[in-house]
C-alpha cells in the first residue's frame, strides 16, 4: 500500500525530496522504499511552522487560570516566555526543547499575587536565561524595563508599554509586526485586574488601558494574563466596545472598582515575596510559605 503511494508521488513529482515526503506522510520513507518504517516525524526544528517568522504558543496553568506565552524567532530559534508559572517550568522546558528553541528571557508582566513566577526555576535550569520585569515593579531581575524599551529575540521584538493600575509596575508587551499585545492583568477579556492591593489605582488603570492599549489599532489581538471563562484572545476593537468596565466613564469606572469588595488573594503572602526576588525564596521564607500553603489545603 505504502509503496504504491510513493510510486504515485514519484510520478507526480519526479524530483521529489524524501524529507518532504516524510513531513507529508509522517513516516520515514527512503527512495528505495524499504520494508521498515518509523512512525516518528522527522521534521527539523527550522522547518517548524510559524506565523510570518514568529513561532507562538499559548500555554495554560489550570490551578490559577494563568496564561504563559512562548514566542520564538523561527530563523534563529531564540525564544522568550511571558509569565511562566513555577509549577509548569518542567513542561515549558520540555516543550521548548522539543521545538529546538533557545530560551533567552523569562519575562513577567508584573509582580504576581496569585502564583510564584517560574523565572527563578528557569534560571536554575538555564544559567544563560535572563529574568525581565518593569523597573517600577520593585522586583529584582537581570533586566529592568522602562516605558518604550525594546526586547529583541532573534529578528523579532516587543515594545514595552507601562500600564500601571492593577499594580504599580505592570507592563504590556506589544509585537507590532504581528499585531498582538500581551496585557498581563491590566486588561482581561471583558474585564481588568483588581486595583485594591500592590499600589493598585483605578484612576491610573483606566488611563493606562485607554492610552497604552486602546490606542493600538483595532485589529491588534490582545492576550491576557488570565481567563476564568474559557476565552483565549480578544482584540482592541472588541474591548473598546464590549468591555463592561472599560467602556464606563472614568468616574464610573473608579466607583465600580472601589466597590468590588473582593476576597484577599489566597496566595498573596507566598507569591509576592517570592516574585519580588524573581521567584526565589530563602529557606526561612520557604518554610514560612509552606506553613501558609498547608493551612490553605
């Protein structure tokens, strides 16, 4: 059966390439069409499909509904992770390795209160990887960003836009070449991050979203830090017209956010101290954090 398929292909494509056939059929086929075949794909990393040069994956942490984003230059294989979660570092490292990627940056949109960042563990596994966060976050990192800075990985780049309000050090990362932005918790799908802790300020958040995110073209896709209803992506145009919070007047928005009366984040006393130190904890802090976690379970 397989021999007949190969012969048909050879008649259609006299100068066929066995490697191309391998990528089409998902089997290892030599021109002589021997009797032993491998079911493993042999597609090389440089041949992995990409979106106009950008390899992009959206990953999920079920425990905290957190999105982690893997972006890579398909030409150089240099890659970054946005908002990695410590519990999922093994998954992320394995996935990057499978794709033949060289992780160079672990980037955070802000100091998280609901999970410990994975940048600390990533740096332990990959000594050359650099941690990245906003300078105004107050967190320690290898690279601290200011508004307007550019992050490059291979031939790809992200523009850094300060979007404080959820916390005092939130940053949105924008890829203009691919019309996409990673908003962290500043802007969620049909919502936004809370503003009642970590230097949160509803007035500042309203201005950040309208000036730094809604100023982007309507067709830019927006990827949030979390989603709790099963959504994965939105757009500037959608949120400008359909976000029930950010379509309010500024005065109404401030009033709404101040009246939310949300519960105290269950992991904030563990996450924030660790995330201020790039996801690392001293033994004493680790032991104290474990006591908190034990009480929560």
